[in-house]
């Protein structure tokens, strides 16, 4: 591994509050070492589909000034940019094509010595495969879902939970005023961290997560128990990846090439069942992308800046094929293949889960 002079930064997968702070932390730290920094637009699309002037952005101190507090990413992002499974048209069909060698060849032509890959399990899985093909890579864990193992928390998660909790606080008043059941659907895919943390923090009555297949009868029992005690409203928080015992995930449409299946519709499904079984009026609220929008919280801003700077320090130490990770009170590094080997899910002995149970929250079991 030779001396680094030019480093590229890419942001892939879903956007998350704190991405811009990572970009700034990495850029300023790298410039301090005398490196030149470049951002790739729209994941790897900026290299594979755009001209150099369109797809590659020189990142200077002036270019990243004043972006720490901004949500989203100044580089743009995509969840369709896997160079190992790039969607291409073949007649009337869309098929996957491996363009990873082309990507590496273009990286060399552009003179990039290393890559800082900011992303979740999908993006970091790609980064790991690129590292195995010889690219010098350091990953930064980004996902509002908090489902990456080897780090205590990912940046973006705290903001998403804060946004979801704020929504729970707001629907309490309208639920109580109208004596309704309100079913709030949150993101998280196959992990229940957002639903669990926001549900407990927001004093929800029912929290349904993917890790605990729910029994709708248990949910309805909780609704009627509250009704009999004089509490004529119920707040249900459900993760998009929750599913009933013996049942299937709620999905939208068909899976496209290079993309994961879309989850959605679970809130409507549960609200319908509650109305049918209890006679209580039930309404739904799907937070969707509101959870990942807006300014990052103070926690996410600081964590993102720490991660960005740590990624540069890691490269400067001659390391590759690793991910920076929060191991309080410090930021450590872990092998990328370890970080993406399996999903971090809510465990049944989770202190937050146990706290919810002792507070009387129904988890559908």
C-alpha cells in the first residue's frame, strides 16, 4: 500500500442524516494530510455512467463548509448502484451485469488511491467485495435501521428515532381526543430497533418488531384491556418488517433487479384486523421517509464527524478492508467481512425490550 494522495468518497443506499457531516469530517481531515479529495455522485453511477466532469466532484474545504447540520448528502445516493449486479436492458428485460472490473479500471484511470465507502449492509458488502479485488477501502457504517453488527450504533439512527418519537408524541393527542387506535408504521426493514426505541420512548402501548412474530389476538387483548380500564385509545408502533405468527411480510410490488423487495402495508393490515375484532376505530400513519429527513441530531452530527475523521486516520495508518465502528468511548476498526457477515437484530434479552415489557408494553406475544 503506497502513499495516498487522492481519495474518493461515495455515499450509497438510502440517505441518512449525518452523511454530510461524514463527508466534511473526512474531507477536512484528508486535506490536513495534504491529500486531494473527490466525491462520486449517486453512488458508483458517477464513475460508471457519467462523464468525469459530471460524476466526480472535487471536495475542497470551501465545498464542505456549512454542511454538518444538513440532512441528505451533497453527493446524492442510490440503492440501485451495485457494480456487481448493475441493471442493464436486454431486449424487453432488465438483467444484472457485473461491472466491477470496469469500475476498478476507471478508479485507476482517475488516479484514486483509496475509497471511503459510506453505507449500510448493502453498500458495505459491495465495498468488502471491492476490497477483496484489491481496492484500498475503509467503510463508514450508515443506516437509520441500526442493523450493522460490530458497531454499537450507526449514524442516522438517533435522528430517525427522534423523528419517530416526535410523531408518536403528536398522535397521542389526536388518538385520545377521538378515542381511536392509531397504528404508526416505521422503517427498519428486518430489524426492530427504530420501532423498539421510539415505541418505548414515546410511551406506545403496543410495539411490533420483526424479531417477535405477533399474535393479533394479543394485540386486540391489549386494546380491550385499555378500554375496560378507561383508556379509550391505543398507540401501536409497528416496524415495516413485522409479520404475524405463521404469516408473511407485507410487501409492495415485485422485487426489481439490483434492489431489495419493498416493505409496506403492515399498518393497514393491523388496523383492519383491530377494527374487525374489537369494533374500535383504527387509523394509520406511515412515517416513511420523514424518518430519514431533516437535520441530524447532535449525537449523529458528532458521531458522523468522528467516523469521517477516523476513516482518514485509518487509511493513513495503511489499513484497508475495514470499517470504522463505535466502541464507546472510542472509535475502533473492524474487518469489513465481519461487519457485514450478519444482521444485528434485537435480542430477547435486550435491556430496552425488557424495559418495555416491565412498563406494560405489548409486543404481540
